C-alpha cells in the first residue's frame, strides 16, 4: 500500500459496466468529483474479443434520466424505437405461433415503450462522454481491493495500491460485487438451470419496431429491433434454455444451428440468418439483503439480478440510480439519504424480481397442459383493456 494521505473524491463508482459508466456520468453531471474504476477495460467494438453482444432497451423513465444527465442526445442517433411489445405463444404440438398478443405503446401515451441499443456501443459512447467531463475520471484496469466504510466516508483500497477517500462509494460491480462482499452483505439467489444465447440476426420481414417474445419451453426467445445491417432488417436475439441445451446448440455446425434457430423463432420474421458470433450468459435471480452500508450504496447487479424478460434489468438499475441521486441531494453518503434509498428501492426491486421469477418459470414449462394454461392466461389478461394498460404501465415502472 502506498503511504501517505489518500486521494479524495466525492463519488467512487466501483464497476465500469453500463450501469457504472452511467452512474459516473450522472454524478459528474450533478457537479460531484467522480472516480470510476473497473478491473477490465470496456470492449467497445462489436467484433472484438469479449464484446457484449446483448442489447439494452431503455424504457421511458430511463430515457428521462439519460436526458437529464446529458447522455441521451449522444445515444439517440444509434437507437431503435420499440413501439410494440409482442408476446407469441408457440407452445402447441408444433413450434408455430398459436397465440399473438400486441402491447402497443400508443394505448398509454405518445412515446414508444423505449429505445434499443447494443451494449458494446453503449460502452463506447458513454466512455467517450466521460472523457469529456473535467470532474470525472474513468480508470479501467483498476479494481476495488478493500473497503473500510464509516458514516463519515468510505476508504477504498484499489488494486494498484492507491487509497481513495470518498463521500459516497457506489457498488455497481456486478452480481459477485467486491463492494457488497467487503461490507458483508448477503444475497438470496434463485437458480433456474438456464443460460442465454445472445447474438444478432438478419431476417426477411422488417421488424416494424416490434419487440417479440416467443414462448414455447425452456425460456423465452426474444427478438429486439436493431438498425438495418448490410441493407437487411436486423434484430438482437436472447434465446434462453436450460444449460445443457444451450451447450448443445452452441456446439452445432452452422447449418444445424440455422435449422434450430428458425424452428425456435416460429417464423415470425421470416427466415433468420446469424449475423454475429454467439455469446453465452448464465441466468439467475438474486437480491441483496440490503442495498446500503455506511457511506455506500449498491445499485444494478450488485443489488439485484433478474432474467432478461420484459427489458427489466438495466431499467431497474437506472431506477436505482435515479432514486440515489434524488435522495442524496447535496450530501452524497449521508446516512439518512442512504436509509431512504434502501427503503425506496429494495421492496420495489424485490417485488419486481418475484414477478419476473414467476414469468420465467412459466416460460420454462415443458409439459403441454402447463403450456396450454400459460396461453389461456395470456389471452384472458390481454382481453381486459384496463388490465392490459395496467400491465404496460407496470412494465415501464410507471404508477
């Protein structure tokens, strides 16, 4: 450890994923000196090794936050609007659509549900924004090695030996959060035996700004609109299945994978063609026993993890951030503000996690009677207009 007085900063963000980068931009926009660290540099090109080929759909409340902190104008030119959320049940004898229900944003407002962007591009654009901000430093290649947290501030030892004294430490460092572990905060974890394949496809039929979630068994198969690619309509795919099935699919030769891909899509966008390599991601739900410690707040996957259903994950993370900024005011790290943050966010996140957990377990159903029951429930709920609109508003996190 380097001797001498520690460096000082208002905010230290542990974690340079998308949530961590946005957090650094947000506190920087509020005028606070901010340091963001992460052990790994961000991968900012689609074809680079380790690129995150998933996408993020920013729902309306998240767009409002991004606009408020000066990021949205930079991201909008790369974003694809999501006007309709379509749910397809293909749980019959054959893998074809037998029930289609559209949730149209025009029923509850004059804006799309949200906007979709590739994760690797988000890392590129937000990192570039941080480089323009005089009061924000982003230092990839440096991680959090130790935390000594008191109500008066957090003393953080970094992996390069430096010590940093922060008024507020924000743990945005993932589901295995070093900050959370250093504070001794436990978690409750729900396991499904699932993984997700994430990749991009081109297809024959234009997506029409419709995000489509296809349910059969094993988990949802989701197609999310992207800008055209090489003159062809393009979508991001998240294909959830049990771990053994994902391993089998990923090992198939290209022609065999192509056949499985097109069978699972139920033909909703015509023929699909693989446009990127495949990436795999483990699926769990997890929630921390508390979201705060002395001078410390947990956000994003350090606080909660959910399966990729209904575009909830990062939008829950940005709801954390929005609440944290509002409740911190001019005194980041204040004990009363952090207590209010924990009271505001943990019950809401837990309730949303339990709802997504139920949806995911329903989507895994392999027995035909259970799949029939799932389809009947969807059809019945959709047919009641007030319930349908309530479901849409709830999905957006609106009251």
